[in-house]
């Protein structure tokens, strides 16, 4: 039972890591408790010693597409068994022959699924499986058995409809318990920069994330000789972009998923009050302000240095600067200032296709199951809006439906002939307004408005300022899409005082060098970035269609 509970928690952790963790880690600092204190302050702990033993026996899953231990706990999708007594077969590290079959009982509401494992390869080898739909899941520990049947009774019409479309999804966890625990531990260590008490990123955490980026996304950030290169504020103009990487597990996760070499973006604005930084941000252990905000540049730099930001300044080209209407952009900012960070569409600017945006072994089948499992847990844990249900309702063009679960929304999409992957890849529209949340006294806790993560907000400022065509949906952008636009100055590296930088950027902060390959190449066009693939680690499928997708 404990082993099964542990595997279930890891499955839920997948949904948490993919979706909720990047936006809500600021709350973890308040509740992490004394166990984290002990890990941080003791030279050698029992946990560390235990994990070293496990790591010595861990088996890497490179054959399944994960090049290192991080995220290797993610279960692999093997296929789906559909009503009608269908069967899928595979081989596994422990067994030469394995299969899953399904049967629908005479009452038409009872479903039975059987896992059969034959021809064990070694004696000391065990496996665990996840059988799931958006409505049900079961974890099977096959350590001591070779066959197991699970039965779901009294399935509803919605559930039977989902079974007819997607079947029971079959996933295999890593081949051993030690591999699974070790991988989860290695993954958590990437995020200690966000869980750490101070605003800075510990050196060992930064180095661990650097290695992760190089291995998983082929993104290198070599050390810099100087950590600060301050540019005269007079050179910064409205519309210029700031690109940021914080090596805390969160930005590297975004970079791995999207192929970006940036994890956060902000935009410069200049008026009679001076130079300010505008951004969509989340209050956290390293950033003191929440929501869409404006910060004087000097204050922003102070906070950025304390947070161990690596920052590049990316100026607009002279003729683009001349076209940029800062008055109109600031008018748009006044409308959205104070809006909540764009939780609603956190995933949707990244996922443009049903199956070609996921780093292996993540798939749309696994994501649908993970979000369905996480949905009721998240509803109980936070007053913030769902990270995905509102966006799913928008894609289904639903009025109301706030009470519907993720599983019910997936079923509604299937009723309309859309798989979950197809539903996720419906383009975000900048005209969409997400509902707010009111306090008991009637005031707005979170006012209604568009959903804007950091790079979407920057894009919308450019669009309001007139340098992007109206047909561009900024909600579909990632940080990569921002710096890929052919709107930047190509002589930035000649700016006096700029030591590190490339053709379009000047690095002003940080211990590690940011490079921006494929930057400044694509002329903006309506509908851009709505249907782009992008598969780690080289993203060659994205590069092949970059001028048209």
C-alpha cells in the first residue's frame, strides 16, 4: 500500500511540476517546514546518504527519450485499450512479453482491464503501471505478480463516451522503485532555487540547472567574466525588451518545453517619470511584487541582482522604435495593470499541436490524465483560478460551466469530435476575457481580463504600440517567439560598455552568458505561432517551419 501511495503521489507530482509549480512556488516557502531547513543546513543528512545509494543503482532511461535522471519518473505511454476486447502488446525491461486487454461486461457499465506479464527476464526486477482515463485511475504494483485485473463499475455515459474515443490509457513507470525515487529526488533538486529561503539561487542549484539545460535542451550558458554591465539609461527606449533566465528549475523547465533560451521577459517604457520595467510577474521568495506591474528601472535592477537574474537588453531597431506608439502602449497598460499573472493560458501558448510539442516521454494522453487527477486537488489547495479549465472552456466556446471538472471538459470536447490534444492546440485568442473572482464583500480578488504570462504581456504591449499586425494572437507566443521577431537592432554589440552579447542583445546582469540563436529572423505576420511544433532537444521540427507556422 505504501509503495502504491508513493507512485500515486509521483503521478500527481507530474501534473504539479508541469502546470502548477511554476506559478505557485511562492507559497511553498511558507509551508516547507523544518525538513527543508535540515536538508539545507546539515552537511550530510540521512536523505542525502540514502539517495546516493539509490543513485548508484539507478538505471537511466535514455532509450525512452530522457537523457538524464531528471523527470525520468514520468511514466511512458504504451497505448490505449478500447472497448471491444482490444489488446495492446509490448516488451519491457523485466518481461519479454507484456499485454493489456479490456472487456465490457454485459451490463454495459462495467469495464475490466487486465495486465499480463510473461517470461520474466531477471528475478529481482519489478514494474508498476498506471491505467487511467480522465475519470478513473489505478496504479498496479506488479512486483510479486504477473497478472492483474481491475474493474470499474457503474461508469457514466460521459465515461463510456471517453472510453469509446480514448480507451483506457496504459502507462509504465520506470522499471524499479529505486529509479523512480531517485529521479523524483533529482528533479526536486532542480527547484531548490525557488524553494530556497533567500532571493538568490545557490551555486550548486544553478550548476545543476546549467547541466540540465545542456543535456535536455542543448542550451549552453558558459560563465561570464563580469556579472554586471550597466548601460546608460538614456540608451534604453520604450518597447525595448529585457530577456531573463533564473536558474531555479522554473525557467529551465520553460526553456526545455518551448526551445527558448529565455525563461522570462519584460518590456522597457520611458516617459516623464523616467525609465521603467513593465511585466507580468508573480510575488515569490525572490520577487516582492505581484501581478501586472511597473517598476522603476533602478529598483528593478536591484531586485534582479538579488534574485540572481541573468538579463539581456534587446533594443528595437531605430525604424521600429520610431513606429512604436508608447502613448498607446501605456494606455493599454493602464487597462491591464494589476491583473493576475496569466495562469489560465500558462500551458496553451506552448502547446500548438496535438502531439508535437511534448518533450519525451510526456504525451497528450498523459497530460490529460495528469490534469484530471490534479484538478480536484488544486481546487481544494488554492483560491486561484484553474490553470487550464478556464482555457478549455474558452476553446469549447462555453458560457459558464465553472463547476465542470477537467474530466467533464475533456468529455465535452470528445462529444464535439475533438481529442484532448486537439482541444489543447486550439489557438488562444487575444480577445478572450477570463472571469474574475470576487471576495465576500463583492470586491474583486482577481478582476476579469485577458490571461497574460510574461512574454504574452510584452507582445501585447508591442501590439498596442502598433509594431505588430492586428492578426497576431500574442496568447500563442512563447519567449522564443518574442525574440525571434525581426524587429531588433543588429548593432547592439557595438554599444559602449557592452562586453557580452550577440548581434541583437547586450547582457547587463548575470554570472552566465545568454545566447539567442535564431533571433531577429521572422517578420511578423497574422496568425503566426498558432500551429508550431517544437520537440526537444534540438527542435528541428520547429526550425523547419519557422517562417510559416
